[in-house]
C-alpha cells in the first residue's frame, strides 16, 4: 500500500480484486444486468496485460543527501522501523509477523522458501482478506454495485474536460478503456492511478500475500481474515464525492512519476525499510502540496489513524485470539508493521 495525502485526502493502493468475466458497458443510467457487467469489466480491466516492465529510477538516488537523511532519521525514530519479519512470543504462544509487498517480484522467492516451514507448522494463517472474504466481496459488490460504480452520474460529468482527457489516457495505459472508467467511483480510480501501467498485469498481482495463501492451502492450514471484507468500502464511504474528485486531480499530478514511486517503494521494501516508504510519502506530500505544512502534517496524522492505526488495533485482538490455538502466521501490508501504532509495537505493549 502507498498513500499520498493533502487536506484530508488520500491516495491509497490496495491489490486489485479477483478477475471475473467480461461484459458490455454503457454510459447511460445502467440497469441491473448492466451493473453486473460493469463490475465484471472492472475485474477484467484490473487484471488485463498492459505496458512493459517498470523502469523508473529509485527516487532516493537523485534526492539531496540532506532530504534522504531526514527521511531515514524520521523513519528510524519509530519502533520496529527496519525489518519486514518478526516473531512475537508470549506464554508459549508464537506468532510470525510478515510485512508483505502486494505485487509479484522475483525477490519474494527466498522469502517464501524461508517462511514455508512456519506456514506448514502453523495452526492458522491470518491475512487481510482470505478466500472467503474474496467471495463475500464479489457477492457484496454484485448486490450493491454502487460501491464501485457511479449510478447517478459519470466521471466525464464530474471532471473538467482537460482532466477527463488526461485521466482517460492514463487509464488506457493501464488497459482500461474510457467507457469503462467513466463509471468507476472516484476513490477507486485514484487507486488505479497509484499503480503504474507496467504493474497492471495479471501475474503482477500475485504478491507475497497470495503466495503465503498458496502455501497454506497446499499444506491444509486454515486461512482467516484479520478484518471484515468491506473495511475499505466503509473507510471511503465516509469521504464526500468532492474530496474523491480532488484525489483524482492530485493523482494525475503524480502520473509522470508513478513508475519512480513504484521502483522506490519496492526497493525500500526489499531492503527491509518499509517505514521509509511512509516517510517518503510524507516528504513528497509536504514538498508538492500548496497547503500549509502544519495542515499537511495534521492530515497525515489523521490518515495514519484512519487507514492504519485503527485497523491495527483491531488486528492485534484477532492475532492474540488465533495464537491461543497454536502457532500463527500473520501476513499484512508492510506499512502496518512499524511505528508506535504498528502491529509489532502494539503486540509488544501487550507483553
């Protein structure tokens, strides 16, 4: 997950959802069957091949040394700031904490090999969303298409012509035609923009979370979710439509550097410096925003609470309960691992 913020707005990446079938999509007010087709097209689009391999440079390489040092110093001031893998123990119970990177990468291979014995010996594997949650999500979306689809309007009606033209081009590069994208909820469009076209491939979606679940399924280890399947929907449901449109405009402003961010975030993750990812996004938000820096900092604190800390506090209860039944592997986005309100520190505070 990566996040860019300004004035109570966020730019979040989460893995695209499971692929369904294709269907015809229109821009008029759709009926029930067409709404199902729109959902199907959404899934198809996020899994369609598009673009070449990412080749953006690591942003730290060209960054002034003082800025680079400041970002790392701020990251290192947080507990558990370095390292993606931890073991938590208490009264004979053991939990393997795995901070994950959601996209495929050959650098996952030795990680999966090292984790395999822990997964095979686990009583439970916990993930953000397991197979049951994926099925529930699909069913929920089919019954409630307005979660992902604009039913009363369309993006060309909500955006100025120049913005819609730029957005259409950006999404075409990701394999999503404009007539499909026109009906997406704005918050989901901003998520798509956070992922460069070079990562919008079906095989690119099989990241560490998916590979851990594969190993668990092969070994017959039960997989449970850390939170309800509709958590992200409930988060964004609190955000007014106007702010979601602003998210798109901000995301478009980052479009020419999205590959650079992708490379930098992946490199930082595999260097075991996931908290640096968070501090880099804070740094870029402060650098690029026209808002008062104090306001940006305050908004960043708010978004960390909404998107990470509040969820983490719920997760540790689930983790402790699972650990009471035997060795547990808990795998979740690496940004949730570090920090004062990170999962590792919250568990440490509980002994």
